[in-house]
C-alpha cells in the first residue's frame, strides 16, 4: 500500500513500506532470523537481498549470528499449557525454560536428527 504524504508547501514523498513493515524486519533480524527467513515470513515479495541491504548497509546493524559462536534466538509458538509444563520441568532441573528447550533441541537434533524417535506423529495437527 502506498500513501502520498506531506503538508501544503512541503515536499511530497511516496511511502512504499509502512513503519510496521520496517519494525517487523528489525525485530526478526534482531531475533537472528536470516534474510531468507525474514522474506519468507513477510510473504510480500520482498527479496532477501533487500533485507540484507537494509539491515547491514542502510541501518548499519550487524546481524546477531554474524559473529562466530554468538547465540541467536529461536522463537517457538506454543500453547500456554505446554509452556507451563516446560517451565515446571526446567525449574525441577534448576534451568530456565529457554536453557531447558535449548538443551532438548540440541540433543534431539545433533549430531544426528532423532525427530522420529521422540515425536509421535498422531499428537500434532499438521
């Protein structure tokens, strides 16, 4: 959606992307999403190279994953009941829910993918 903005006597410019769009790009980039993942999430035809140019050249930000060994976030939507169970299990082991989930994900997927051993196919709606 494009809007013509300006006051009488002031230069008029064409807004090609709303601020909410730029906010979403910045939010996702800050969470460690790749430019490809951000473009897929936006699903509006934005090319990943456009995302990279905005983040690195225009905004002069360094992506969180750019430095070797730097931690990045993985956002996983889930139901409140599931999150409560994770928090309870994590607390029982003296861990935060984030660290608990990180350890579970790493151990279930590395060095080999063990998805089939842990995930019951009939438990989730696909």
